[in-house]
């Protein structure tokens, strides 16, 4: 029962309303592994004292007013309804030695990714404690906020391992400011060239975005999804990377970024996988389009919770992201320089960074939701997913090991509930590692563990090639 509210109900944002539609009912899963067994009473105490129960969105029901508009209404939170404790080990069909906990947790999450909804008679979040696997699963509806907002809130209640008085480093990515040229003519000429680049690439990519939105679809491959695939059973695998390996590759290519390396790895890994599944059957250069979620706040990493809670802040809480269409082209991996994939990715991403494609997608979605309604917005969003091949996101997590209470966190991962894509990938970095959750429709991609190995092997090959270049300098 909702308690009498002293404040009026608050309307959902357009993005929040979109994520509540049946075809886009998205739940974010944040998975946190810990070193020591859970003390259930201590966990409850930590949750009661955390920012989670102080944030108005996590203490509100989603209700529909007499005009049919969704609104947030404050209520009392019954923690026992939100904290789900599972004492027994989760059964896993993967009996591979040494992989029991990970396989069991991944199978548990895969089963929840289709058809497992959050009850609307309570605030839209849950915490599942898998006691036998020393793992906590935060299930949070996307209407409450995006990955940056939620990661900032989760990390805000943690402290550095061995330094309980220090808050966790948020791992923000700050854009580098280019040094201003002494020659005023060169300075202004560079500005004109950049402006022309913004106009041209924005035009090209926005036209491509609209075409993909309306009628142009990727050619079908063995990883393609489509209408209704969001209801198909799922499998989940984890690809594990070392950030130091990615930094070595980045160092070997002038002005490259970790994202350049990531998309190079994805391009190489998908090419390897297609070679394995359909040898000599895929045309060289065929394009697989990914949808990448791009944070539109000034800072790209998790931020201080106080900044996100300020009403007039440019880094405001909620869903503030746009989409980039990321073209990945298939190339035969035999005899190919591994770093060529990163160089191609860098050229593509440098052009994307000059465009306003992500801002355009955000503004269009906001406009359609506001003036044409959620039915049209949901249809268009569903359509562009069906016309592309995969989803990818990358969130920067804490740089150093942190602890929940006095229990050190051993890993952090993230994924979401299913989409019409047969392949979704979510990467989260934590304390020198980056784990990518690979969620697939198992009737289309039956071997996600092999796909994960394709990505891992691609990075290792790139690292070897990059190390040879660095040594020769």
C-alpha cells in the first residue's frame, strides 16, 4: 500500500515510459561477487543505510493516472519483499571443472532475462543473494535510470579495500583538451575544419540512422535476430580481459583509445566466429551493425551521486544516453594483421565522435515520445533493433578494489534482459579487469562460450603484435 504522499506524483521521463512498454521492458542486472560469505542481517542493515533507500525513485511505485500517464508515487519500502535470499546452490547444466560458480550464476541470469518481470505493486527493483555462490544480483528496471546513474549509486556506498575511510575511485574518463596553437590563423582554420567535419559526418550518419530506422536491414547471418527473438530462451557467457593488455594495444596505435581496442576486438572476434560457424560462406566485407549506447553527460564514467541528484545539473540522474550505429565489417582472420582491426575501428569511431548522431537519436526519441506517444516511439525503437545485428555497451567502473561493508568485491559485471537482438554484449571494467557479458538467443548462437574465447584470443593476438611494435621502437 502506498503511503500518503506529501509531494505530488512525479511524471516519468519519456525514456522511462519507453522502457515500460511491453516490447522494450528492460531490466538491468548488476552482478557483484564478494570474497566472504554473506551475513544476511548485515546485508539488510547496509541496504537500509544505503543511498538506495534514500533515492525517491527506489521508494516509489509506478502508477497510471486517470489520463493514462505513468507517474512515480512515493511509498513505504518493505525490504523483505525486495531482498530475495537463495541459500541452495543454483543448478547448472555446465559441469566444466573450475567453472561451477560462474556457469551457475550465468545460467540463473539467462533464465531471468526472458519473462521474469518486476512486480508493479512495489518499487521496480530487487536484490537476489545467491548465498552458495557469494554473489549478489541487483535487478533494477531501466525506467529508474541508465547504467551510469545506477553504477554511481552502487559505488557510492562502497569504500576502498584496506582504506575504509576513502571512497571508491569512480574511474571517470575526462576528454583531453587540445593545446591551443600559437598561430591564430592555424587555430581558427582548425576550428573551421572541425566544424565542416561535424556538419558532414552528422549529415551522413543521421541519414544512415534514419534509413536503418525505416527500412534498411543488415544482411542475415548466423548471429542475426529479429522480430520475436526477445522471447527466445537465452544463454550467457563471460569474456574476461585485462585492462593492461588493452592498454598495450592502445599504446601501439597512435592516439587510440580503449574503445578503439574494444571495437577492434569485437570486429576480429565476430569474424573468427563467422569463420567457425560458416566457413567460406560469408562475403568479405559484409557489414554487421551494432547499436552502442553512448552516455551524453559531460563525463563518461560513473560520477559523484550528489552531482546526479542536483535537479539543474548537466549530469542529472535518469536515462541520458543516445545510440550510435557501429558498423563492424567481416574480414577473414587468416593472415591478417591483428592490429588492422583496431586501426579500422579507430577510423570509424573518430568519424562518429565528430558527428551529432547520438544527440540526434536522443532528441528524436524525446520528440516522438512527447508528441507522437509511446506506441510510435516503441515501434520505431523496436524496428531499429530488428534491423541491426547486436547491442554493445561499455561502462567504466571503479579503478581500485572496493568493498561492500567489510566484504571485498571480487568482480562486477552487468547485463540486461533480452532484446530482439540474438546477441547483446555489456562490458564493465573493475580494478584492472574488464568482463564482458555475452547474452545470446541459444537457438541462434548455441555456443556463446566459444564466442567469448574468440574475443579473448583476438585481444591476446593484438597484444603480441603490439608488444613487438613497442619493443622495436
